[in-house]
């Protein structure tokens, strides 16, 4: 081939190697950015759940209620979108290769994870935690197992179908059925009818429409939207979408309140209960904006000890979710301070708990690659 040919060949190999290395580096960066975002989602869920458990929704000054309200329905939505993206990345090898054995292994792993999360969620509910999200996750995992080989267009079409069907359900069925006036107690939850109704329609994170968050995560996980070339567009469009949907909600509520009364908030608001179409679309946009920001942060400050600590916290998200209920709320119940009704206490306690979770994660990750609950799930799944 000659010297010139060898130089060209070596140059091509070197170029392909550099391209492959850059692609692997970007993939690693995206995964750590997702862990960073997952930690933020856990923080928001801790604040919301402690406020709920301490019955502190209206127990503080207006400015503090406004800050706490920013996390309502947003942290959980971010968590579910991230779950969809994560499952998409986890099953990408099986999907891209279309190898029957890899697909079978991925599906069996998702089935086992679904069973594990369902059991974990039921145990938390038996302990008195009615706002559990894990048993809903179990359904999402089952759906993901079925959709491994389904095309992007069909997943997006299913997303739209779930979204529209959910909005129709809110009009046709009684969303308040089973709930008391304060939406704290659910009558007949442990009956087949009550459990199914709560799971699919009017629970804290019902399949209709919360599956929409998961499906859009699956769909986005198959794209290259979080690469350096695209993430600025994702941030711009998602922030713009959040503003647009929130504005539409505000205008419709103001316009229809004189005629519909409180039903205007029911149909057009962007609170998580009831979860209507505008809430879902706004929640998706805000979740994508946070993820895009996390990609920027990890890109700029990945070597920072604080960034690494938060990434490690996100890697232990399942342990921290269960821990903030069993340990965090368990401690409050033990000292008789659970239902204190003070928002300032709920938020302060949540912030302190999260800071301790970050410290624990940093220390734990020096010795172990996975969190305590993640290790147990890995053993069985």
C-alpha cells in the first residue's frame, strides 16, 4: 500500500477511535447527568412528601408555601421521565441488535424489577405510606418490557393516546371517588375495585396519565437530544413550552372560572391532583429543562466534589426514596412530631435529611458501587 497509504489508513483508524472515544465520553456524561438530575428529583420528592406527611400544606407564610409549591408534581414527574430515559438506555443494546436472547434477558430483568418494586411499594403502603410511587413504577416496568422492540413512532403515538384518554377519564368519571374531602384517606383502597381505581385513575401517580411521563422518557432516551449539539435547543424549547402551557392554564382558569367555578381548576390547572393534560405537558417540559441544565452542570463541573456527591446521591435514589420514608418519617413518628402542621419544620427537616443523604452517598460509594436497596434488587433482578 505504501507509506502514504499507511498514513491514510492510520489516520482513518485514529479518526474512528477518536470518534468512538468521544461518543463513549458523551454517553458517560449523559448518564452521570441523569444521576445528577435524579438526585434533584429525590430532593424535591423529600420536600413534597414531608410536607404531605406533616400535614403542613397551609402551615406557613405565603412565600414559603409558594417555594414549597414549586416542587409539587414536578419532582415526581422528573423522576418518572428519568426512569423512562434510564430504561431506554438500559435496553438499547437489545433493541439495536434485535437479538432474541438479549431481548428475552432484558424483558425478564424488567419483569423481576417490576415484581420487586411492586412488593416494596405494597410494604411501604402497609406501613402507612399512602403516597407511594413504587407500585406505579412496577406497571411502568411491565409496559417497558413489552415496548422494547416497538418503534419510536408507536411509542409516541401511545403517549398521545394515554394523554388524551386520561383527559377523557377526568370528564367522564368521578375523580373524587374513594377520597375523603381532604384527599388524605382513601376508602376501600385494599379492595380489588378500590386498588385498581387508585392505581389506574385517581391515585397519587395513576397510570392514566403518569404513564405518559414514562413513555416520553422512553422516547427521548432513544434520541440524541442530550448531546452537546442539541441540548441548548432542548433547554430553550422546554423552558418555552413550560411558559406556554402555564400561560394557557392561567388564561383558561381565569376565563372559565365565572362559568365553571372550581371545575375550571380541575380541568385546566397544572397541579398534580387531578393530573390533566396541561399539567402533564407542563411537567414534561419542566422535567426536560431540568435535565438539560443538569447536562450543562455536569459538563462544566463534573470533577467538583459537590457535583460528584450529588451524582452519587442520584445513583442511590431507590435507597433514598425508601429511606426518607422508613427512616425519616419513622424518626418523626417515634418522637411524636410527625403531624406537626408546620411547613418551616417540614422543609427544614427535608433539607437536613437530603444533606445527610448526600454525605451517606459519598461515603457509601467509596466502598460499594450500588446503594443498599439497589444491591438487593440487583441480586434478584
